[in-house]
């Protein structure tokens, strides 16, 4: 087990280094000069060359690319992601302002979807090829088909037309005013959570179906156990492994969901921040966000793999 | 032992009744009604896209300022937008872009990914290690941000969206095909044909590749819906097709939410079109997976 954990930990290093290099290169290749965007220029859009040079020097982007990359990596190792070129504030500070909203959205969407998806997936598997199964499958396929930004637009549309409700402009943390926070977050959570629930329902259904055909389940039936006991005690425990994996791999999709949902509901979270940062060519912000998301993705997947190995001894000894 | 099994194979095949194409289709419809519904949706969408010029009642680009925000009526079935353009016409033409991006992006992504996965599995060693790390990097890189960056580098155009949507598909396809190729390589029959003196090329082409085709096709159909959704999301964020191209995602961005109260139909119909198209491809993909996967066959 120790060798397995060590191997998996070692593999994180090249992955993160690759992500860091890729995002650095991509941000330098994107057309558009951040200094021109900041300076704006005169009415005709002209900017003095000396002004540009001074601004580049101030932002530290006049250095050779390798030096810039090295400086940035050294900063990352010390958890210093630099300063936003656009606002002039430390990137970590900018992120901390927006992180509670995005984390709350992500966790609430995951929690809601798991609470809905696992019972629904089990029910669909237990009643395979009946109308119950068909209804659950169609609802979950709908969750994969309907774009989350459209669900968001529809939510706003219905709420505005029928209830005269508009999304609050400022985020209220749950510890300040739980009711105001609930009102603000409930629809974005539904928007992100529907897709997540759909994926988890399908995975639960298919794994429970596979497990239900195992010999030990047939033995449990032969022993005269009740259906509930067989499904909950014998099938669900074994069917949960792929579902746990899915929660890890869906993390990347969750970030995508946050980007569009925060845009639709005009929430000032990390997702919207990254779209604005790409548009503003704010290199340090995009680099930091991509690195942290990739880090989160790698860590979540490592934890999932370790959970998997802990549950299933065959993986450990391979 | 191997000769014994092989000598029975032709006899078993001769005994099995051969079904005609019509019978095969009827069996698919009977056993996979949801898959058949998916095929119907896809065929309908392909038909609309192919004959949009003939079917569409108006020009998708032509605005009529006298008919701005017209409600759905006999004249404009889906109403008109803020420029007085017919929404139904634009939804019909939008099917072309969605299908083009969906098919080309998933085909390119799955083929490149599938080839890389197969090379990784066959060659093994350092090549496998290197390609696997590259796929790890692409998987860990947030998909939408990668697409955003690619679209920003190449500019907002339909063909650039294809590249932006295809790249995130590559590592997923590579993983699936590599895993399948590795498990096929370990099978006893592959070892047996090798022992019988079959060349490496014969083993790969005749015995390994046919077994990798099924997961490749499943992956391809599974990615089609996702590619259409990704195109819509990119266009919605302003990084897909540029105005006045009739792209479904673009039709939902900008003015659609602003006029939601006054003219909800502008946001309603393109959204239904996206959902229906992705729904059709997902239904079909699911049933195809069930039909091709021996473990799920007959369930």
C-alpha cells in the first residue's frame, strides 16, 4: 500500500508541472497586450511606446519568458501566486473574496445531487425496464442534455415573470444571513446540481445493475433475505466504488458548470472571475486559477484512488 | 484445446439464423425503444439541417425592424428576435452548426485520442509513460478554460470552436482505448495466435483492433452530445460563432436574457433545440453501448 501511495504521489509532480507550463505558454500565445488594455490610450487608441515599456517593467512582463516562468513557479512553491495585473492586488486575496461563494455552490450542488441521485439510481436498477426505470432514465438523460446556462436562464425567466424576483446583486454568506443566502443560492445550486445528479443517477443505476447479477446476490435471494436488505446491505456497498470515482472525475466538469452558472446568475465567484481574467489577459490570475483547479482535481482523484484501493484489496497488491 | 474450439466456431455460426437488416432494425426498436427514439430525433435534426434552405420560411440573417419581438403566430411560429429575424428559421439553420461542430469535433477528438491510446498500449515502456503523463495534464487542465483559451487564441469562428471542443475529448478517448487495448492484449486468444506464428501486424489488425472498435464507437456517440453542449456554452460565453451566425448558443447569449421578460420565446426555442439534439444523441449512444457491450447485451 505504501509503494502504491508513493507512486501515485510522485505522478502528481509531472502532471502539475505540465499544467503549469501549458497554462503559462497558452496565456503568452493569446493575442492582445495587457499593457494596452490597461493603458487604454488616447481617443484614437494610440499609446506612447515609453509608457508601454514603463508599464511592462512595472508589471514584470518585460523579463525573458523563462525568467518569468521560473519566478512564477518559485512563487507557487511558496504559495505566492503574484499580483493581479488588472487590480494590482495579490491573486490569493482576490481569490479569497470569491472562493466562499464558489465553494458553497460546488458543495451544495454535490450534496443535493448525491442525496437525490443514489436513491433514484437504486430504484431504477431495482425496477429495470419498468415505467419507473424509464421515467428516471429520461429525467437523468434530460439533465445531461439540457445546458446548465439554459436551466439558469429559465429559472430567472420564470422567477422574474411569475414572482417578480431578481437575483440579489451582492453575495451574503450563510453565517451572516442564512435566509438571504438560501434565496440567492438555491437556483444556482439547482442549475449546477441537476447535471451532477443526472450523471450520478446513471452511474448508480448501471453499477447496481451489474452487482445485482453477481452470484453472492443470488445466494442472498436464496437465503430468503428481503429486497431492501439485499440492495442496501449487499449491492449498494459494492456499487458505490465507481460512484465515488465519478464524484472525483466530475470535479473538472463542476468547474465548467460554475463558469456558466455564475455568468448567468451574475454571481461574483471564481468561475466568472476566470472568464474575466482570460478576457483581460490577467496572466497571474489565470495561471493561479488553472494551477489550483488542476491541483484540486489531482488531489480529489488521488483521494478517490486511495479510497478505491482501501475498499478493494486487489488494487493495492497489483 | 484452441483447435477444438476453433473447429466448432464455423458450425455454430452456420446454425445461427441470419437476420435481414429489416429484422435487425425491428429487433433494435423492440428491445431498445429509447434508442429508437434517439435515432428518430437525430434523423429529424439531420433532415432539418440538410433542407433548411427549402424548409425555412425566412432568411436567417435578414432583420425586419417592423416585426421586432413578434409573438409566436401563424406567420412566425417561434416569434422574432430584437432585430425582427424569424427565430424558427435561425433555429433550423442552427442545426447545421451544431451538427457540424458535434460530428467533426467528436470524430477528430476520438480518433486522435484513440490512436494515441492504441499507440500507448501497443508500444508500452517510455512512450506509454510519456503519453500517459501528457493525457494526465490535459485531463487535469480545466476543460472549459482550455476551450476558452483556445477560442481566444484562434478567434471566434465555427472552425476554431471545433478545435477548442475536440482537444478536451482527446485524453478521454485515449484513456478508454488504451485500457481496452491493454486488456485485449492480455487475452489468451491473442497469446494463442501469437504462439501459432501470426505476425505482429496480423495480431494487431485482425485480433486487437476489432475489439477496440466497439469502445471507440461508444465513445464517439457519447461525445457527440457533449460536443454540441460545449459549442453552445462557448458561443454563449461569446467565444464561439460570431454574430450574426445562427448558432443556438449564441442565440441564447447577450440579448436573450435581457429580453426574457418581454420576449421569452427568444431564449426558449434555441434552448429546446440544444436539449433535444443532445438528448437524441445521448439516447442513441446509451442504447448503442448496451447493444455493443457483451456484458450489457440482452439486459
